[in-house]
C-alpha cells in the first residue's frame, strides 16, 4: 500500500518517478505479486493512469491485463478494472483536452493499432465473449463496452472471429434481455457495430428473435416519443434490413410490418416537436423505405407494399402527409416514403388517387402536392420530393396516366374554373418564368406519357390559348416555340426531354413535329454550332430529338422522309459530328448521377438536369439512332418490311392467344358442367338405389302379410283371432293402397318414355328429308330403318309392361275382394265390426276409383301407342319413296355407262380407219409428217382423258 501511495502522489522523501517508470512498476506488481489484493490495487492504479498515459499503458500493460482476465476469473472486481483499463487504451473516446492536443487521425491510428494487437490472438476475443456472459454488472458492462470499441476499430476482423466462435452471436443477443437498462442499451450499440455490412451475422441476429425484442423495446420506450434508445433500436433495425432480402422477407412473414403502424399515429396537436421525436420519426420513415426500396427485388417490394396497405400503414402515412404543423423535414421524408410505398403497386396507387386534402372544397392530394411543386417559394428539397411522388404514382400506372392526361383534353377541362386540375398546374408550371418549375413540370408530363403510345397521340389534341385574339396553338407547337426562344438551359433541357419522350415510339407525334417547317432547321442549327460546355448538353439533346425524328419516321411527309433528313445531316452537320454531339449526353456527369437511382436527389437546383427514366430512354435509343444514321435507303426498306412482318406475326400470335384463352374458358365451363352432371348422376343413382331397396322391403312386408292372413283364416272361429285378423286387414288395405301408388308412378314413367320416343320420331323426320346425295340418302334410309326397328322393339316392351301391370292390378283387385269378404264374414258381435265395415267400404271405393284412373291411363297409353304406329307408318312410307328414287338413279347411271362404252367402241373404229389410210398414203408415196402423228396422238389422249372425266 505504501508503494501505491507513492504512485498516486502521496508524500515521499525522494524524487518523483516518471509516468513510464510508474507504469512499469505497476506491471511488474501485477505480474509478480502473489496476493490477489496487491494485483487488484495495481490494476486499479493502471486504470487511473490509462487515460493520461494511454500509449504507455497500452504498450506495457496489455499483456499483463489479458493474463489477469485469464487467471483471475473468480474475482469480479479485478476483472472489471482490467476491462476498463483495456477499454481506455483501445477506445478513441478521449477527453476534450486530449482531442485538442492530438489530431483525430493520430487518435484513430492509436486505437486501431492497439485493437490489432489485442485481436491478433483470437483467444482474447473468445475470452471476452465468455466474460460478457457473466451476470455481474462490474464484469458484463465493461466487457460490452470493450467489445463495442473493438468492433469500431477493426470491425470486419472482429466480426469474423465472433462468427466462427461457437454461439458467439447468440451470447451477445442475450444482452437485449438484460433487465438492467444500461447493459441493454449498450448491447443495442454493440449489435449495431456487429451487424454493419455483414449479411451472415445479420441473418443470425434476425433469427435469434431480434425483431421481436427490438420492437418491444421501442414500444416500451414510447415509440416516436421515446428517447435515444428508440433511435439506437431503429438504427439496428436498419442494419438488419437494408440490402438483406432474407431478413426483409422474414420481417414481412413475421407480421412485423403491422407493428409499425402505431409509430405514425400523430395527434391533432402537432406543435412543439422535440428534436429527438423528429429524429425518431425520420428513422422510422427511412425504415419503411428500406422495405419498399426500388433497389429491392420486385417481388419482395410488391409484397411489402400490399402488406402496408392491408394493415393501414399507407393510410396513416397519408394522414401525416395532409396534416398541419408537421416539420418540413418530416413532411419531405413522408412524401418520399409514400412515393416508394405506392411505386408500381396498382392497389396503392388507386388509394393514393382517392386521398383528399382537408380543405374547403376538398382537393385531391395529387393536386395539392403539384401546387407545391410548381411554387417557387417552397423549399427545393420539398419540390424534389413532390416530383418523386408524382413519378412513383405514374410508374406502371396506365390508369393514373390516363387520368392526368384527361385533365388536359378539351372535353374534360372544367369550363367554370372553380377547381384547378393536375393538367392545368402542369401547363402552368411548364410555361412559367421559373426554370425549376419548367423542368419539374416537363419531367412530370413526360412520366404521364411513359410507355403509353395512346396517350402520346391524345396529347396532340391539347390546344392552348396564348393570348386574346390569337388562335390557339397545340401543346407540341408551344413547347417548340419556347425552345426556339432561347430560354434558360434548365428550361430547354426539360422541354427537350419531354419532346424526346413524347416522340419516341409514336410516328404520329413525329409527323406532327415535322409538319412545322421551323423545327428541323432549328435543330440542325443548334447541333452544327460550336458552343460552350453549358450548351453541349442542349446540343446533345437536340441531336437525340433529331435522331428520334428519323428513327420513328413513317415517311408520310415527302419533304421530311428518312433519306432526306439523313442527307441534311450529312450536308449541314456531318455524320461523325452528329454522333459526337449525341454522345455528349451519356458522358455528362449529371447524367451518370441521375442514372443511379429513381429518386431525384440534387445538391442544388442548378444540378437538376436529368431524370432517371429519361436516362433509360437515352441508353435504349443512342445505339439504334447511331445505326439508323449510317443505314442506306435499301436497308431502311428491308427493316420496315421486317417490322411489318413482325407486326403481322405479333397480331396473328395475339389473335391465336385470344382464341386459346377463349377456348380455355369454354373448356373450364364444360368441365364444370360435367362435374355438376356427374354429381347429379351420382345423387340420382343413390336415390334409385334407395327406392329399389324400399320397394323390396314393401314386397317382403306384403308377402309376410299374405302368410299371416292365411294363418288367420285357419283360426277365424276364435274371438281373439278374429280381432287380430281385422287389424291385419286394415294394414293389408293400406299396403295395397301403397302398391297401387307405386304402379301409378310406374305408369307415369312409361308415359314419359313414350313421350321421349315420340320426340325421337319427330327428330327422325327432318333427318330423312335432308338427304342431298345418294350416299347421304342411303345412310339416312338405313339409319331410319334402324331407328324404326328400335322404336318397334321399345313399343313391344311397353306393351308387355302394360299387360303385366294390368295383370298385377287385377290380382290386387281380387285380393281386395277376398279381404272384404273375410271382413264381412267376421263375428257381428264385435264392438268395432260396423266401423270396420265402413272403413272397408271407403277403402273399396278408393281402390275402385284408383283402378278406374289406372284404366284411363292405360287407355291414354294405348292411344299414344296408336299415334306412334302412325308415325312409324309415315316413316316407312318415306323410306319406300327414297328406295324408289335410289333405284331410278341406279338405272340412270347404268344407262350413262352403256352410252360411254358405245362411244369408246366408235373411237377405236375411227382410230383403226385413220391408221389404215395413213398406211395407204405411205404406200402411194405421199409424205406423212411426224407432227401430225404427234398431234393426232395428243388429241386422242385428250379425248380419252375427257371420256374418263365423264365416267368419273
């Protein structure tokens, strides 16, 4: 202890030792002392000197401190001192006095060097991870701070060591569950450093339930009203989600997007926002943008956008957007966030189009935002955000594009002037005196035409009233007029981008543009001049516009055909010079910046020159325009023919696709009908099966009753037997009634079958009459005969069924009479005999009536049978007539064949006579030419061919 008093500045007789000597002695004390108290005091002294003598302590004591961590694990106090000392040596968090003495670069180098020495032995980091597991506050907290400092100095190396360490990341995740807020909050800072730019560790942390724990902490701290802890948690969430598709999908699938909605519940009183609340809400909005960033895969972005709509997050953001009293930077970030939530998502874009501002009268949110965009008094950043929002609203949204363009068309403009439309605001900005408004309005209107040829044609109808008394001019003409007046560079660049987008892939717009005789001379004059660097960008855009006028020219104007425009370029500009000027666009620095991301972010209004979507158009057209300039007229013709062929092919393919689609729909409908019919068939089959089983049961009951009735007749003398027999008689009568009902139903079925046969015969008549040729008549006759035979067979079957039914009815009547006789022969002394007799009489009357009805039905069936016979007779007569016609035709054919044979015989005789005459002429010396022979031979062949055709 006396030694420590000397070190710490106590009274001493000798000279005071220097700091380096004191540190050396303390290090020796730590290394050689056997008592734990002495080592603890020495380490405590090193801790007190480590801030002032950082370099000396780091060089001399680091090895001894590491050894203390390894050997003295049982004493938490000395471990805590050692960790604090190492933290002071490695950390760059120095006091203000030291920062004034040393430059920041030297400080950073010193901490990085000591960190490199410490992590050279990987066991040191592993040892530190085990110490962080200790629950003792004096060990865990300094261990967390030391590990955080190591990650700040040598992040990638320490991350790799922790990644390969068993359960390394899981141990650090336990810090978020610590009940002591200091350790928990420093654990969040540690995880921030651990997850920087390391996707593997980010995935492990996410799957260790980090999202759940962090969102719980944010909720406990009061969401956006919380303190710096909420800020740290949001920064950690950004580390885990940014550019990590796996974690983003895990966050969405875990329904954590729904838990973000309460963050944006802002009250009506928006006065007095604290700086911390603004920071927190800013980070929360950035976290939403991370999930729907345009740089994410389209599928992941789309699913997150839909989830945000369904959980009400988009609605909450739109509420903030239209609220009053919101700070400007929060409002700007909210506009950017809403932009990316609706970008390319039709459902979200439709909702945004329906949002109205709380004004009187209510105005659409789009109109209110556009008013801010074209207002030069608004902040530049806010105007850029509104432009981005408008671009995202129109991105892949043909419905929204049509709604914007429709506000410019003559038929939809509000004549009363009570409300301002989006189209009117864009036109007002396009022709205002503010160059930034000109540029923003031109780019916004270009996005309304993006990849929509129909709207490009409709926009040609827009007419503008320039001044009182002058006729209106088209929007296209007004744009070119302003372009030729020599306005600011920013205005001309915006108008040229609008014209290039408008004319690209729209031949009609190109024709309208070329119809003005002043446009082509203006473009060639701009390109041919040698101007300064500021004008080079305008020259390049003029070259692009002229190239588009050539490439998409349909040669409808004789004076401005493709070939003539190329000759004009060759004479006045030169092809090489034209291509060089065209290349000025893609070589420009501002072009490269705009091509990086869709959001228009510029440091100043002067740098606002290019739009992201326009850079894509330039990239697409620059090469094809260069090729088109060097092509000959023949190559152009071939290319046009190929284009026409491809268009025809595309039309054919589209037609067949449509036909296939319709056939697929019909097939699906037929499949559904088949399924329904199958199910109905199965139901009917089950019903039939049930009815058959019921009929069988009734038959069995009937047989049993007959047997019981025979037994009762044998014992009719006894009083009890007689009573039982009477009871059975009543049941027997009811059974007979049921049997009659069944037979009646069978008669109705037979009647339906007869009607079906009648309809078949009716269908058979037109089939027999529509016989045009011999073959069709023969087939119809044979099919008619077969049908008639089948009908006759079915009629015979119906007759037999009717006979069987009549026999059954007579049986039932006989049995009913027997039962009545037995009932009358029963004992008259019974009390119920009279009532039973009355009932039997009633039943008899009913049975007689039902039998009469059945006879009437049988009579009707016989009449229908007679009518069927008449139909059969008429069909037989038609068959006989057709057979007679057939025999007549056969006779005529035979006669024509006989006449052909006679003609052939005559021709053969003539040929023989001709050959004999030729031979006689040759014998007499008369020359016979071979051509005559050939012609006569050809003529004979033709005659034979003609004969064969007649035979056929």
